[in-house]
């Protein structure tokens, strides 16, 4: 399967702990996105990479969140000092450079975070 | 913040019936996309319509776009139980990078 893969699928952590999620995009895709989705809502944009450069971050992304894509391949999303409000599904997506804007996104199955 | 808003929030139909979902958005767009999400899974891209297009078909799917009304509709014909899922519209803006903004979705239930 050469789709987008995310690890882990589920993560339960206690408030105040740090967590890190990994995303492996489709290999030939140079764009990688992180979204967050809570129950009954659509995905909410967090951040976007083109190759290894982080080109956009949501204003909603607090300083406790950091994302990296060190070699332009896989990406990690770290949340420091987790809060109960961080409980959500964290979705990674990738796309290729087909046109100037808005190629279709290929999503992974997400990492579900529960903060207790 | 979410740019698109789907209507209805939930839709329940019988197999074989058609399902229509609507999406309204606020600012000018470059394109609009529809995605499907099965429970607990990631989103799957269904169809993309550019701002200069008015209608597009893909199999049992028909999408329309009215930029003057800032709205789009997704029609699924001859629905099947396997179409049960949440459906989201996502808009791409005319400027900036290629991030998409998603609506809250329509939950479709197709009963056998």
C-alpha cells in the first residue's frame, strides 16, 4: 500500500505530557499537510510543508505545537504539555505539484489523541 | 475557522434514492472539492471543480458550482448502503498557498 500512513493510530496520554505523531506521505508527493478534526466537525488546517520548508501555519496553532519535515519526506507533529482540549483526530495529507493551487489531498487514517 | 457550510447536517435515505448535499462558502475561490469520510478513517477525494466550471460528473456523482451564489451541490444518484459516510466540501482560495478549508460536513445514511 503506497498511501499516506500515520503512526500511531491511537494515543492516550495524561494532561501535561508531550506526544509526537509521525506521517509518511506518498513518496512522490512534495506537499504535506496537518489537519485536526474534532467530533462532528470538518478538518481544521494546522500547517503545511512544501518539501522541507514549512510554508504556512494556522493562527490557531499554539506555541505548544511544532511540526517538522527534516528531509522533505516524513513529518512529525509534536504537542508539548498536552491539554484536554487537544483531544482530536490528527490527520496528515499529501499532494503532488500538479498545478499552482489545490491539488487533491490524499489523507492518512489519522492519529486519534485522547488526553485524560 | 471554516469557510464552507454543508446543508443538511444529516440526511437519511433508502438505497436507490438520490442524495443531494449543498455547500455554501463566503469568499471567492479557485476551486471547490468534495471529500468522503467513513467513520474513524481519513478523507477520500471525490471530485474537484474549478471556479470557471459549472458542472462536473464522475460516475454516480454530479457536482455543480454557482460562483455568483457562492454555492455548490453534490448529487449522488442511485445511492447504495456503501455510500453511508460524511461528505465535506473544501474550498481553495485565489491567493496564498494550496491549503484547503473544509466545511462541517453532511452525514449521509443510506438504508438497505
